């Protein structure tokens, strides 16, 4: 199973968009499933249902930080390189979907900012089919940039 399939399967288990993507990369990130789920738990719904940056994009960025991030605040070049990596990943996502913002991705679906998460029912998943597509694509992009030795499709 590739990372896109793993991420979609996570979403269908009830995980939010960010959790779904990050959990697919938990082994490569050195995280337990529980830690990955907790780390990404705040980023669903565009950060706690605020409808800002798509949770799938946030999950992709978290995986990038854990797999190819920098830790030395004095290493300016590492910071430049890492930001360029995440920007390239986000640009590829944006090129496909037109935006990285949750509220714009879901503009044709009746949603609201804030409030409680919706119950995960068959109707929810049918309505949120686009979320599943975004999750799969974010995981595929992350796999390409983070796991392929040459940055090409893994």
C-alpha cells in the first residue's frame, strides 16, 4: 500500500486530514501512531476547524519537518532549503487544487468555521469526497519529495 492509500485509509478510520497524512509517514518520522495522531490532532479542519491551511497540507509539512527538517536555529542554509522544500510541496498541491486553504477547498460544501467536528458517517464521507482526494494527493506529494531518493515519483 502506498502512502496515498494509507492516508485515505486513515481518513476512513476517522482521523482528521492532518492526522491521516502524518500517520502514513509515522514510521519514517520515528513516531508511534499515538504520538503522530496527537501531534497532528490540532490541524484538522484547517487548524481546529478554523478553515485556514488544509490539514492535509499541514500533515505534509509536519512529515517534511520530521524527515528532512532542520534543528539548528543558526543553520540559515538548512532553514532556507527546508522552506523551499515545503513551498515546492505546497505549490504542487496548489497547482492541482487551486488553493491550500480549507475554506476554499470546501467552498461548495456547507461548512462553518469553529464548532464541533461532524460525526464520521457514510454521509459525511460522501460529502467530504474532496477531502479524501486532498489527503491522498498530499500524501503522494510528500512521498515523492520526502522518500524518493531523487525527489521524483517514488
